[in-house]
C-alpha cells in the first residue's frame, strides 16, 4: 500500500488543536439532569481497563458538555504494536496511524465514516447534484466497465445506503487482517470499486441486509462522479466547515477516492457535532446543513441487522431497561460510538481500540450506563 494517495485536511496547529471543544458550552451533570456519581462509577471502570482499551468518553446534554474523560493506553499500545509488521496506514499496529493520527487528538473513526458519508449523500441530494435515493447506481459508475448483471443494474442508492445491495460479501466471519475477509481483500487491491463491482450478485437488491464496507466505497465513487469532488473535499466545504471542524484527516485509496468506508479521523468533540446536527434535523447553530427531513429519514429503522436495525448507514438501537429510549448510532470497529438519544436531548461519544486481546466495548452496555445516570 506504499503508493497510497492520502487526503490531508489538518490545521497548522493540529497537534494542539482543541478539536472543537470551544464550540460547546460546559455545564455540571447535575445541572442537566444527570447523576454525576453514576458517571464517575463508569469512568473508574473504564479507567481500570475493565472494558478494554477505551480512549475517551464524552457526554453532552441540552447542547452542553457535562462529562468528558480521556484514558491513556499508550503503553499498552506500544507493547501490542511492537514487531507487528511493516509500517503502513492500513496496518492496525502502526502507532502513527492507530488509534490516533500521528500523536494528535484526531482518533480513527473506522466505520463511523459511513455515517458521515451518508450525510454527504444527503447534502448532494439537497443541492440537486444527486436526484434522490432511488437513483440507479450503475449509471453513476460508468467509468468501471464490468460484465452486466440485471440485478446489479437495478441496484439503487437506497439499496447501497441500507446495505441491501444483493452483492455476495463476507466481512464478519473472518478477522479484518484475514484476506478471506472481503473488506481486507478489497484494501489489498489497487482499484477498490472494481473489486466490489466484480463480486457476484447473490440476490435481488433491497431484500437482505449484509454488512458491506465495499458498498460505502460505491457511495464514494458516486459522490465524486456527481459532485466532481472527492468526498473529503466535499465534506470540508459543505459539512465540516459549516460545523466549525477545521482539523480532520481522511485517507484515500490508491485510485484517489476518499476511503469513506472507514478511514476518517476526528476529535470526539467534533464527532459530537454530527450527533447534534442530526438531532436538530440538519441544523447547526441556526444554519441548515442537511436538507430538511434527511436526518430522520437516515436514522429510521429500515432493515433488520442482527440484534439491531439499520437506516441509511446509521444503526438504530434500543437500550432495554426501566425506560426504553429509541437511539441511533454511528458505530466503528474497535469501539468508536456516537449515540444520539433525541428523547433525552443527549449525545454520548466513545472512542477506543479494542481489536487486540480485549473485546470491543459493548454498545448497549456503554449506552445503558450513560442512560442510568439520567434522573430527569
């Protein structure tokens, strides 16, 4: 992967950038209806390593940061990374890339990048650059000549957004470092989009959810075709700049496409802005960024996805307890979570790097522990 082209959007003072924290006023948990003691108990549990390598926890309620903690696992990572292959941006053991981008606060988002990509599709639709989610995909990918398949030709952006493409794909039964994993195999190719399109169709699009990171790469190609911009450049102008996000990093593939399936880096406080944006129907600080209704359409459950449900590159989750609150989440490998709980006007962000000898932080456990702190 040494020939990989990289997308760089990092401010000059990146190493010390506040990551957008100044955009959030602060308040005490008890002032916003949260039990500080309950959050402190969870904080101590995370700090002890009982939930693996969690790098940060952030809770925002009523538009205010009420709880923010970071956890230093640098010694653990140094031990785990030692002697684990040649340096490289897709080597999960390269300390320059994982889990932080070159010693900054920017944390790998992994598949949270998919939810950001969904926002870009919505913006492109709102700007008239894409006709809508029922647009057929293959005409947008005419630069890739592949043998025709009538089922593939019927695939729409809606099918891609909901991961019901019908493409035969498996990235769940083998580890991401195993070439038997379709995603890992894709990342070893020069042309990722071609690899995805050359996979056989298993069934009619729109029927069955199959988690497919390659599908999100089709969105990257479709965005570039329709907007004339790479997804990272498009995001910089139409999403990140309006949100006040001036420090980010987004990798590109060997062919120069933004790696929308999983290689965006953001600070936790900036990731939280995406949650606030969706909770406010696409409006940030009085300015509309997403087209009206896109947030609710994206986060509405559309297909069963294992224990959860799935919308337009967003997970829909419900934490069962004394009170059940419908929540949606952006979810990334290793423990990257953005939870949005509209009923409580609350956002929670977790970052981590549990891909080694510890299990990933359980999303329902993390969400449930935050919800247990709510007392009004």
